[in-house]
C-alpha cells in the first residue's frame, strides 16, 4: 500500500509551492492585518504608483519602537486592506499618496488611539475609512471617512468574531460599536 501512495504523495509535495502561491494571492485580494491588545504603531506609506507599504511597530514605554513586520501591497493585487489595532493605545500614521482604487480601513479598537495623516495635501484620503471612538485623536484630511467603531475592542472579540464564538454576556470593554466594518454583502454604497 505504501508503494502505491508514495508517487501521489511526492506529486502533491511538488505541487505545494504553487498551491501556496495561489492561496497567498487570494489572501492579498482583501488583506487583513490584526494587532494585539498591546500598543502598536501602524505606518501606511505610499511607495510609488499603485503601491503602499505597511509597517507594524511594537510600542514600549521604556525602549525604542521595534519593527514587528513589514509588507508591501500593490493595487493590482489588493483591493482592500483592513487594519485592526484591537486593544492598547495604537497609532496609525498615513504617509504620502495612495493609489486610486485602494480601500484602506483603519480600526483602532479599545484604548486611546491616534490617527494621523502626515501629508494632508496629498490625495491619500480618498478611499480611507477610519473607525474611531469619540475619545480617539484624529488629525486627518476632511476627505477621510470617519465611522463609529466596530465591535472588535480587543483580541478576544476579534478572535470570537472570526470563529463565531460567544463571549457570553460580557460587554467588550471600551466599545459600544454596533458591528464590524461592512463586508461585500453589507458594504456601504460609498466604497
């Protein structure tokens, strides 16, 4: 029996890199980046026509920020980038112009979050939606759409939403948001 299965297993192993590349392309179409319940800094920067770079930095009070991850996205592959800060006092920095047709959703979660657009003379604000509480600090272009926060106040709430788990009758701390940002099924007409 092992001799009969061995050629099939080898063929499947050889096909694995191509399958992983296809799966990566699917994930990149509507990319989701999720923070933690600690403080992070998310830097979104236009790096050329139709491209942007996302850097995620850990913020520590007594040490310099440390880079947790970096990824480039191209408008040809990625239609929408969702960034969830979750818990902690997160910072979201927008730098430089974004390509037209790129949707960027920023959700700070719980904590006192800061949303800053460093170059307010650019066209970056088009396609940007920020989900913020009344306590969050916003330094953004008027074209940025600001909406009530999602129900993803912290990591536990986000995980429960992804796996359809219940949190019981406990409210999510710091948020009274009605729901998650719209998906394709319930997307707002402005997108």
